[in-house]
C-alpha cells in the first residue's frame, strides 16, 4: 500500500505521485483531495490502481484522480487518463462495464410546497413507469434492426419515437449521440441482452430521485438552467445495462491476447488495451460508442416515462407539471478531445471512469445557453444527502482534461454496510427526514446507506477549492427509488 | 452438488465498491466449481428442485485465468438469458479449450446483480498442492 510520504503536496487540494515512484509508471498521478480525503483513500487500493493506470502506453500527461475516488477493478473509480492520438491506447477496463453510466437532471416550475402532499403518489407512479431492480425488462423488445438504430442514433432514436425534444438532445453531452458507433462490432450475445432492457433503471447504485432545489449559488447560471430555489427536480442515474456489460466483458477477454500481440506490459490484466489506431482498438471504439448511445437512449426513455408520471399525478394540481432537461452527463466513457498539455494543443483519448466531463465557458460542444456559464456538472450525493450542480471551469480545462468529480464515492464495502446498517431502521430514518423511499430490498437499501459513502459536500468543496468546478446549486432529496 | 469443505470452498472478502470472493480447492476443476458457487451466492439466488437440465459449453482461452473469467462470464450469461443456475459441473481442460458439462435447475429468484467478472489482480496460485485465487466482480 502506498503511504502519505510518497505524495508531493502541490496545494491544499492537489497532490502528486511522481512517475519515478515505480518503474512501471509512464506518467505521474495527480490527486485532487484534501489531506483528510487523501488519508482516507490510503486504506483501499484506489491509489495503487491509479499507479497501475499510469503504466498505460501513450499517456499524454498525468493520470488524474478525483476526491470521490475509491477502489474499483483495474482503474480506480474517480480516474481520468488521456492517451495521445492516434497511437496511444484505449483500455476497456479503464472505462468500465457500465459504459456511459451517467446522470440526467430534469427541473421544474413545481414548488415543493404545492407538490408535497402528492410526493408519495409521485414516487409510486415513477416506480410503476420506470422498471427497476435485478433482471427487470422494459416494455421495448427491439428487433435487430431497431437495436442497431438505437446504437447509431442514441437519444435521437427516442426523439423519432416521440419520447424526446430537440432541447433534451441539445442539453446532453454529445447531444445524446456519439458519432462513430458501429453495431457490427457488437457481439450477438450483447445484442441479445440489449433487446429487452431498454427503458430500465437496473439495480445496485442506480436510482431515480426527486429533489428540492435547496440553494442557488450562481443566479445567472441557475437562470440559464431553469433552476429555481424551492422547486422540484429529478435525477436519473443509470447506464447501458447488460448491453454495455457484455460489450466490455467481450473486449476485456479479447484484449487479453491483444496485449501479448502488441507486446504491451501492464501491471493488471483488467487494464488490457490496444492502440487506438489498431483494428482491435477501432473495433472496441465502435462497440463502446454503440453502448454509449444505448445508454443515452435509455436515460431519455426513463425521462419520458418520468414526465408521464409527473403529468398523471400532478395534472390539475399544479400550474405546470413539465420537467425540462437541465443536462445529461456521462461518467464512464472514452472520448477524443483536444487539451492543452504543457502548452501544446494535443489530441487525446480521454478515459473517464467515475469522473465527469466539466468543460469550461466557451468550450466548443456546449449548447448556446451554457456557453458563457460552462458545462453543468451533476454530482449526486449518497441517498439522503445533498446533490450538487456544478459548472466546468477554465481551470478544469487546464488541470484535469476538462473533468471533475462524479459523486460522493464509497468508503464502506457492501458486506460491511449490510452488517452495520439495519435496512428497516435506515428506511425509518430516511422517512423521518421526509424522504419517501422505494427500494428493491431492505438489505439492498442498507448497502447504499449514506454512511457507506464519503461526505459529498467535502468532495464538492475540494473540487471547487482546486478550481476544477464551481458551485451553481445544491439539491435536497425528498423521494428516492433505488434499483 | 458443489461441496464446501476444508479442502475446497469460498468466502467473501472486503471490497470498497464491488464484491470479491476468495476461492480454494485441491483441484483446478474444483476451484472453478467453487468460484461458480461463490458467484451464485453473491447474487443470492434461489433455485427450484426440478426439473434438472443439462448443457454443454466450450470456452476458449490460453491460461487458467482466461478460462476462469470466460467460464464464469458464460454462467452469468446463462443466468440472465436462460434463468438457470448449475450446481453439478464436469470440466475438461484441453489445450486452448475448456469443455464443461453443466447440470442444474431453473432460478426462482435473484436478489443481487453481478454485472461482470473481472481480471483485476486475478492470479490462480498453487500453494502446497492447493489452488487458490481471489475474484473481483463488478456489481
């Protein structure tokens, strides 16, 4: 395990592990954390995994680690790595099995006070409209052709089916559709799994949450996003379901022999990779983008279903029950971007795993209404705690390949959480805080207890202190569905 | 049935965000069987008594670790698509092919999801004639 003395302190919020620490390292590791958060991360393998990630061939600069880091498999959660194009590598394990797991935020003109009597009905309707839990299938059973269209079109497919608006697409990372998706690079097995799971939330840490916009920190930005203090908002957290899991499984297995063929040495077999410009790298990219588009369509369908639930329950009870799109962000993805590295504009493949793109003001790719304020960044807290809307900054462009944190980050294993937290008591506690809960099971609820996570407020203070994000608004949960 | 005794078994080990099991056996095929039982245990599945069904699968690989991940990934797929779990496993390793006869029953309920079997720090070790490894699952 790595010790604190191995780090060079850069500021109260930034630390560095020099590339000289291990022979395998081809770049340094830059950690955004307070001393307290850094010390708490020395207990698991997060930073060892970051050091392993620094061995990926073709890294253009340091591996970046966010304060919500925690141990994953191969690459740590909260990690960002940029490999030089065209010959740096792409690593499926550095993106993860849930390709384009992400968060969508919808906001409303519905005040909490007028909606409060109907919250239980709302959460029941959401639960009915948005299938969640282990093995749940959606109402779509796509043909092979339809699935290929979803793979190529992403959220735009949902638009053609009347389940999205142009504004929804415009206010999504990549406008809800990655170019270059190639369904021909997706296995028949992944397609089989994908056909019946579109429009489902899944299980684990995926959730739907109704929040109140508790506090606005930047009135101009909040106005641009339509966030008004005291009004309701909805977060949707999910990804590409079994479709993405199977694609990653297939390619991590295939790449076990690919690294041998290319003579690539990596410290952990989960980090297997291939040059981006190799036929193997291009095949994975085509498949990964197909999964990304599946996930964009998935969150779009869930948003559509959520809107129907709000309309059904609140029609005639509030003036306007519509949920407008604030933004849709991606947590697990590799993307081609250009960043300034050591004063040079470099085209890189940015791997983000449990990290959010956070483009600063003026960056191409942002919708017109957000160009001056920077990209909205959605940072969900743990169940029962605050969530945050941040904004990308010029410093995030300079320091972290236009990236910032993605959530609170776990500190306690699921088995320990189940031992230490009683699901029934947790449910009572959340309800006593005025939070309506629907969960697949009480032990499952206990696994996701707030005490199993870091304090999201500390995570947010850290990224804002480091300048790689700035506060726009804080949300308070009032109803949650756990998958 | 997959027996758990002193010479073979599995136990869950701590992992901050995902799930992991340590598995051991005095035989390589026993290690694979225990890994399957451990993975099913993580998902908290309940199976029916009858009717029993059998199936043959073939996994390609080039070392014990690629066989193990390929084998467990296949069982995950069969669980999702066929809703079946297998408790009697006969395995034959032959160069780059693992052939397995699987016997089991339908799954009645499953409480937890395993998304994938990972290669993270995966190494099958032989210690004093016994095989052991730790497998991390994405959940």
